[in-house]
C-alpha cells in the first residue's frame, strides 16, 4: 500500500487485494464493538500498527522512497475501512406494510 514494487502487475494486484482483505478483517474484528467515531480513530491507529508490521515484512523488497506514501495509505485505509465496516454493518430497519418500524 503505497510502496513501488518491481513485480508483474497481476501479482501486485493479487497481493494488494489479499493484504487489503486481511487488513480489513483485522480492523473489523477490532472495531466491532465500538461506535462510529471511536471506531474511526481505532482504525487509524490499527492502520499505523499494520504499517509497522508491513514495513518489517517488506522493507527489503522495495526502495525506501515510498515510506511516507505507505504510512499515509495505511492510516487512510484504516480509517476508511473502520467507518465503512460500521456503516455497512448496521441492520436495515424492518418495516410493516403501513410504513412503521417493527418493534422487537
């Protein structure tokens, strides 16, 4: 996320999507019980932690010129992934035929 690699583009896309999915699952598990605003900040923090992990794994695979881009990409991804998870995990209210919500 943000680092230039000299890999073939199909491999880059596949690796990128796999890492994004894995990172999104980590973020989703962490923000599951939080409300939206705390989840956003937790997502940013987790994005920073994932950046450090990613840097440790891929530091030798790429030049170090893209580090600020990679950090920014991880932080933005963390915040967006957390908010999107919270937005998409809200159940749709069930409605009666007369347009009123069903109370449970």
